[in-house]
C-alpha cells in the first residue's frame, strides 16, 4: 500500500496543487476517494477472453496459428 505522503505527492503533481493547499483545504476522505476513482488503463494483451467449449477449436486456430 502507498504511504499517505506518497499519495498526497501524486495528487499534488497531477493537479498542480501545493502541499499546504492539500493538507489545509482537502479532507483526507476526499483524497482517498480521488485515489480510488483514478482511471487505470489496461493493455489489450492483458485482457482475458472467455471462450465457450463449442468454440474452443476455432479460438485455438485463431490465436495459436
């Protein structure tokens, strides 16, 4: 898990806010919600495709050559 200071530093860098502004003006709850709601990108190579038993032969031919 990230330390609270690392999380605050990431938010300061991304938003262009100063450390004083974050510590004095934004509640810890809102900082945690910002971290939980951040967008995370997934590479297409990491996506797992589910295949039915009927289509397994076609799937193997398509992806394994």
